[in-house]
C-alpha cells in the first residue's frame, strides 16, 4: 500500500507513523510536504500528531488551510483513506472533514497516559483488525482532546454510527472516571459518513511494537493495509 | 494561515525590519551613556575587573563594550569562581568524543552513533517567572544539543521546590511544570525522567535543571569553532527583541526584595519556532556548507559570537544593521545583549551560504548574513557604519578572571554532624511507612510527569517513575538509560560525601536496568560563592564528585554551575539553598529486550536483598520527614561496594536472571519494597532480620531484585561470585505488603497504600 505522512511545520509524530508503516509493516511510505498539493499517489494519507503551525489560534486551525489540505480534501471526497491522529484529528475537524470540535481537557492540563478504548466500529477500513466491542489500550498525549458538539449533532453522529472509538474502563464499560479529557459521550474517535476518514486522539503508532510492551495499536495500521489489499484484490 | 501566506507575511516583516535598521544605527550614534566606575559596578564588574578591562583596551570602554564585557565576565558566562576547582573532575574516558567546553558533551555509544547531552540550570528566571523561565530552560538545552548535530530524543528535569505551603510555591510548581510541558511537548521531545524534591531551603530559590540528550552519527558531529577568515556569519531564527537583556548578569546575583522587578530579564519562549529551527538546522547541516554553529543562549549574540571565535582562535566582524529586529529602535547595546530565544549563529563556508539559507527559508525562518570570520582575534561590532565595539576575543573569554574564593567550613558543621537520636516510629512501622509514602518528597511524581509527553518518538521502553528511563535506539539491539540524582540533605551535612553519593546512586540506578555508564553531566547549584562556607561546600562537592567519578569510571562530559542561589534576609545576610550538585548520568543497555523493571512483575517471584545494612540515619528521610531532624553524617559512600553491586546488577540483567531490580535510596528498604509493589499492584511477603526504624535506614550500595523461582539459585550464586552480600527475603504475590521484622510485622493492603501515595502530591499542592 502506498502511504503518505503529511509533514506540517510543527508535526512531531510524523516520524513515528512513518516508522510503523515503513519499517514495522514494510509499506511504501513517503513524507508529504504541507506546502505541496501533491499526495504522490498515496492510497492512505496520515495527518500525524504534533503542533502544526504551533497550534496558534486553535489546535489545527491554521493547518486546515495549508495547500496540502486541498489535496487531502479531494482525496477524501474521492473515497481515499485519510487518518488523523491527535493533532491530525484536530486538523480534520478544523478542515470540516469530520464533524465536531475540541475543547481543552477537562482538567485544563496536558495529559500523557494510557487509556482504555472500546472499538465501536470494526467494519471501517481502519478498524478491521479489531473485533466490535474489543477493548484495547493506547497512550494519549494532548491538552485539547475534549470532543464536543451540540446534543443534536451528537445524536446524529451516534445514529449514523460515526463514533468509532470510546474511552471506557478496562472492563469495557462507559464510566466518566475513565474518560480522561471530558469528551462528550466519551468519544475518542469519529469517522465520516462514508467511513473513509477517521480521526482519533489516542496514538496507535506509539503502541505498535513488542518492545514498547503494547502492540494494541498495530492492528489499526495492519488492518488498514489489509483492507486496502482486499479492496484492490476485489477490484481485480 | 497557509504556508504561502506565512511566508508573505514574513517577507513583509523583513522589509519593515530593514527600514528600522538605519534607525538603530542613528540611535547608536546619539545616546550612549558615558562609562565610568559607577556604571561598571552597576553592571556587576568589580573595581579590579573594570581596571583590567581598561588595561586591555588602553582606554575606557564604550557603553556597548562595557555591556559585552560585563556579560562575558559574569559568573554565569565565565565560571570565574568555579573554573579552578572544576579542573579536578575527570573528563576523559574511552567513550568520550567531546568533553566539557562544547555546547554539549559527546560520548560514543557504539554502532557508529554518539550521544550528545548536557544539563543546565534555569533557576533564577524560573523563580521570577516560572512558566517562561522553565520553558526557555528546556529550549536552551535542546538547542545546545542540536547545535552539535544531534537530534534530541529525550529530556529530563531535576526540580527542587520549597515547602508546598511556602508563599508562591503552588504557583511556582504549577508554572514550572506547565512551562516544561508546553515547551517539550510542542517540540516533540519526550520528557522521560527526572526528579522533583521539596525542601524549605528552596523557599526563596527554586531549582530548575533541564537535561537533554540527542543522537548523531559519529562522523556528523558539529562544533562551535569559528574558523576560516572570510567565512560568512549567518543569523537564523527568531528576530531580536528586548527580552532577556541582562539575563546572564541577573543569574549571577542573589535575590533581594526587588526580584519581582527583574521579570523583564526573563526570556519568552516559542516552542514552535524551536521545532522548525531544529528541523531546519539538522537539514542545513547535511548540506556540508556549515563550518561551525552555536545557539544564542545566555548573553545572546555576545556569548555566541565571542565563544565561537575564541574556540576557533579567530576574530569576528558583526554588522548589527543586518540583525533582524522585532521592533525598530534597538540600540547596539540591546542587540548584543538580548536573550531572545530560538536564534542560531552559523559560520558557513565561503560561497555556500545560500545552500544553508535555503534550508532555513524552507521551514519559514529568517536567515541573514550579519558578518564574517576574521583573522587577528578581535571582535569588531559596527552599527550604522560606525564601530560600536572593538574588543580582543581571547582576553574576554578564555582570559576571563579566575577566582579561588576563600573557603571555610560553616561554623555549625560539628553541630550538624552530631550523631542524631533515632526515635522509635510513631504509629509503628506501618504508620511510619504510610506517612513517609505520602510526603511530597516520597509520594508519586506522576502528577508532574503525566503533564509531559513521555511516549512521543516511540523509543520509551521505560518511562518516568522507575529507577531510570530506558530508551530504545532504533536500528540497534541497544538502548540508553538515563537518570538524575542528588540528595541535598546529605550534601548539606557533608558536601563531599553527598556529591559522591549522587554519582554512586546514579550509577546504581542505571545498573538496575543493566546499563553501563558512559558519562555524566552535572549541574552544580550553590549559594553565593563569595561566602566562604559556600565556597567550601562547592569545593568539597567537586572533590567528592571527582573521587566517585574516578572510582566508578564515569567521566564528566559537560555541565553547568549555578551560584547565587540565595535570597537576602534583609539584615545583610542571605538564606542559601542546600548545596545541590545534580548528577545526570547516561548509560548503554547492551540488550534492550532484557531490561528488568523497577517494580514486581510476577506473583511467585523470589525477592532478594543485595547489600548490607549499617543502620545509617544521618540526613535520612525517616528523621527529616517524620521528626524534622536533619543531623548526623550522611550514609557512608563505599565506592568499591557500589562498583561490585552495579556490576552484579548488570550481570543479572544481561543474563535475564532478574525480572525486577530496584535500588534502595531515600526511605530505605521499607519505601523501596512499597514502590516495587505499586508498579503492577502486586503485593509481597518478606521477612527481614532487623528491628524498629532500621527498615528505613539509608545505607548505600543496596538493591532489591526479584526473579523467577527457578532463577533464585543462580542469582544467589552470581551475587556470591561478585562479592555482594545477598539474602532471599521473601516472595511476590497477594494484595498485601507484609514485612515481618524482629518485633513488629507490617501488614498493609497495597491498593489503598498505592492510591494514597499516588495522590499525595497533588493533594499537598492543592491541585
């Protein structure tokens, strides 16, 4: 699978995502420059974590207007896969490719720790490596991950099945004590209606190798690669 | 804003800046104050120093020259009170590539790689303005590392605060932690370890010591030696503003009642600019067009320009009209002394400056040619076509004054060292253990480190909270282990023993992860060196550190001295901090997949205690935190025993014999056992042949290990071979920590004890 990892000025998880795709999963992977509109024929485009353009104004607000985002929008509209992690999720929200917005974490502090997540949709191209209802552990590291929208919009999101991941207890139950940042309805990741764009706050690329004592994130990338291979296979 | 729009705005700004340059020159000619002894004194120069300066020049200095000389000869830049003593520290070793004197020390870590690292203080600015002070401390140390051509991969911070209830302390803790977090998190360098301590001696002077480590290929290291007359000098990064002027001199004075007014001397950081400066610099280095490079840290353009020329044995010509300015109207004096952050000074190869410039512009940064390297060893600074400073480089840098300050032990030393009474534990051993674990000093520091991104870059095999941090080195089977340590109470009672203990403990912490030390960097935090008792503390600490480094074979490859950590008491005296020689040590883990953890990992594992207790309570947590007593001789440092123990711990790790290794330090065996239980919420049942407070004795050269039952005989045999006393004391498992002593049996449920320990710090601070 051809993968592209966008580099904005201030991206700082670009190398981590590249490492998993290129070295762990051995996929053809390239960095994409924020100032270019060229996605270099990537099938999967990843917007990595970091502080694009310093997150001045709001997280993702300036990055959403970068030249590369015009190409990312066209790619998404054509059904191409777009994955936004952490700051990448914020950029997708600001670009209007996903619904909702981020507020500062409930405790108004940056938070770096492991969280438990329940896979709400295992039928997306990104989540086929998981079972629906599976509980996984991943690290978060953010200060603006408190997902918010109007009650009506949240209802619509739920009924359209766009909630991909939720913060839960280790036993998989919804419990505010295990919601790290105060996100509405414990939402950790959302997808668009078509299911080809996913944004999530946790960092699957930080738990994709045995050495880091957690490989729960690897299935997200491996599943995406397998899904793409399957789609190509089916087309043939 | 799109990239293109950002570029356009910068270009427009550039034109505005160019317009303001002529104005700066015009002002230079007009309103420079006349220099006299009084003004020199106000700049922190002594009578003799001013005479020496006039002698060097054969005339009185200009105002700009006075500012430059005062900054270069400040304690902060010149190390004038410490240089003579620092020569005692061993700096050579088989792994050392660059020792002290460069922006960071560099050691070989195998596989063609080197690690560049350094620790530096940002104490004074952090007390005045904690958020920016701590943030720019991180920024400065990161630049010191990437200026060597190394990509930063880890940060640590050693923090000392006063009593949590002291005035401003909650604000200081919050600001420092946020400042470190916001800066390091944005740049994307994980903060993987460090320490946070509380002691009333820091009520008026907190300590913020920031460490960074980077990795480079051995054949791609850069240094800061300006060479090649005619080579252009380039200025890259943020524009110069009025922030941070006199930061270096401020850091060379004690605090008085007016320290709040020093707020404008604190710099303001922009981590986003730092991040793009980092990427641009590493890319520019790959062009091969860079001869030398240095960041503009303390004393800004002055120190970077002079130090690069000094190391290269050359001179420089700087044209201040070309320096990018944030606002019009800065005088040459201000431009030379500004400590605006995120700026680099680069010597490029003649004719190749455009290759370098292209890389910086690609990342949206400004870069200007502001001068050139000259032969002849003088620094000539011009503004508006007029020479505003013409100074000899060597005498102002390498030839700065050196003082061997009069030293004598504090008058109350004998009283401090009188053997203390060791009362029985109040509320029994269990009560004492619970109380110790919930003091801010010994409580979990997770509240601090969870505000730092410690998992970015995906190398963090062991993060904060253990004995040391362990990072994987991608592409190799190896890892790096990092730790920083010091016990200021030990140092206050006996600076030599305390400094030696810090080195020994750091080496022991690395050994628990199976790491062999390759070098250390030190941050020596003391009071006013003009006070003989402080000069004595400093000299003793350096002596103790040197002895421990020599005995354990660990060279000092970089470091920093921070004096004047004291606050005037309003009656002509000063309150000094406890002497705090912070040691940050780096080691190589040969096999990254065989790193024991600091906590118990499997029920049924056998627990072995290594080393022997001598019942030592001088300066112990037990006496200080439960009885308010700081007295006695600190635990004896037996460097041979430490050496044997460290070797054994490395052998146990390398052979996969131990799954857990945790050193005994503050709070002794009792606290170490509890900590080992907390990591995975596993209990333990042990029996130890000791009575009463001995559970909290702080005798050194001891550690706990836990191993699978089948490995027990091997662990004991290896210990015997290594000459380390070892005793099986019990087993991991259950939900309780049970410690049977000669007398009381401690019996505590792990989970509530862990919860109390985990939440005690934010509770004490009111967060």
